[in-house]
């Protein structure tokens, strides 16, 4: 059975027409006075509480924030947002407008430096998101041939991990021999001989988390200052949804939401049928669970005028509604 609270009405209102059949219908204030709402989903100023039979007579209209009885236009679930029909009755409010959007797989994501994602947002032109990363390295300054390193050591710390000790066994006086022993014993990096004849130790990781720190150990190898890894991710083979968000939002006008499970959602900043995401190309698409496709948003919603506090089973039922005002 419908109920209502202690109603506070908008003061000083008069009817703009015969409202003898308008009790408990949504109304609006017009230049001539209060009339029944006559456009589905429009802004309602409140609910008409009485039934003045002629224009100019005083009328009571419950203001937003009140609990009022309202005539239902059909089935309404308890708790549903309601809007006005073209006859001032309550109906379930239309769905809110939505943006074009797409969910990714769960990260972290394995990318390669230079991977791209080309996105056209709302048909303003394609923009390219690019993931950059380079490895950290360190080059030695030892003069070769060097003193024999047989039985001596060199120490490497890769990506800030545990220090690794290389022990040279047998004659080691050339850069090539030393590089071969280091490659056989170190993990997480590779050692090569540069064109200038020096050792170059390079981390297997690409990104800002890529570092190499060489120390001489008991041997006589000497080293230049290390070169830290660069890029816009910590590790290009384990890119997080947060790092994806930074690059896509930095390089395009798309919006990205980071989800609790490690996935992300790409969305247009607009809503409605003109909201569009064109995933045009780029090898980062498949690697994150996206694909080449065109996505659009849903049609615009309407203004709601309250929330049903009880259910309506059929047209003509009178239900209690908490009067509110907003875009659904």
C-alpha cells in the first residue's frame, strides 16, 4: 500500500490548467502555472498532490527530496529509477547513455619495444600509442690483452638483483675469452665484445627497471659508468595496466580505467551514439586482448525523477517514490 512522508510542497503555485485528473502525477511549472509533464523523460519539478479543477487555483506540488505517492504507468520494480511518461505517470527510467569501450585481458602484458596501438577516438583522426624501452648496460675500459684472469673474479648485479660472481678458470687475457666465461655463468644479461674491443654487459630486461652494475671482484677489469635502462615502462615483458593507461592516455584522447584484476578498459570520453572507438592497427592490440574493430556507445538516456520505494504490478497502481532529479 502506497505511503508518503511529511510532504513539503513548493509554495505559491497555481494550476495552469484543469488538474482534476492529475493527482499523484509528475508536474512542471510553466509560464501559466503548473501543468502535467507531457514529454517522456523530461525534467519534473515535483508531484501534484491535489486536484484543482480549473486554471488559477492553488495547487500543491511535492518538491524533490520528499516521499510521495505517484501513479505508475505499468510494471516497476522496487528500487528502480523512474521517469515521467508523456502523461505524467511513473515508468522505469531509460538506461544511461554509454561510451564506446573495450576490456582487455588480465595483465601483466608481454610487449616488445616499439609496439603500437593505433586508435581513432570519436572520428577525430588516428593516434598512435607507442611503448618504448631500452636495456641498461655497462662497458669496460680494460686494455686487452690484459693480465691473465685465471682464478680471479668479476661481480655483476643485474636489475638490482643478487650479486653474481664469475670465476675465471684457465687463461683469460682476451675480451673474447672473458666474455665467453661471463656468458656461461651469468643469468639475466648477455656479454658481447664491442667494435672497439671492449666488453659490453647488457641486461635482458628492457625498461626503466633495467640496470647493470659491474665491480672488479678480485680481477683487474675496469668499467665505465653504467647506462641505465630507459623507456616508459619498468619491464617491457611485464607491462602493467597502469603503464598501459599512462601511454594510451598520453598518446591518444581515449580514457583508460585500471581494473582490480589487472585488466584495463579503454573508453571514449564521450557517450551516446556518436561515441566511437576505432581500433585501427598495432601489434599491441592482440598482445593485450584487443582486436581491430569499431565500437560505438549506446543512445542517450533521459532524466529520472525518483526511485521507486515499492513495486507496481500494473498501470494505475499508486506507489511510493523518493523524489529525486538527475540524468540517468
